[in-house]
C-alpha cells in the first residue's frame, strides 16, 4: 500500500482551483450562463468567501462545486423565463445568503412611433 500525507489547501489554492484550470468551476458556470445569453461575473470577494466556506466545512476542493451550485442553481433555473437579463453578478453577500444574485438588465430602447 502507498501512504501519503495530505495537507489542507489554503484559501489561495482553492481560489486558483476555482479559476485557473482549463475546466475550472467558474469557467464551467460562465459557459452555462452564456448558453442563456447571460454573462456571469463572480467577484473576487465571492471567490474568497466560497474558498473560506469550503475550508470551514473541511471539504476542500470537492466542496467548491456544492457551494457554487447552492448559490447559482435557482438563478440558472429561473433565467430561461426571464427577459432582458444581460448579466448576473455574484459577490460575497450572495455567497453568505445576505442577498440574491444581482441581475443586470439590458437597456431596451423604446421605439417612437411617428404619429404623422
């Protein structure tokens, strides 16, 4: 049998796992939102908070997906029925459950109808 000792990943390492690999979680979720025509912005404070929660739960990198899914699932489900949403912004307050994801709507130019 092979034995190896493992150390817990720190916050910086978890943030890199969220953003850097080719198939990083942030990139995967961004692509899912793109399929609905919506840009996903996950701010650095949100990434830190996701990493911190994974460390608190002692789930390491495996727990990152669960945390992100808990935060984004409802929005992903509701997006197809929402009109004119162009961007979804996630910050630390969303990760902590203090706010819902921030929805940015595209500006719809009203067309003036000529009454002539």
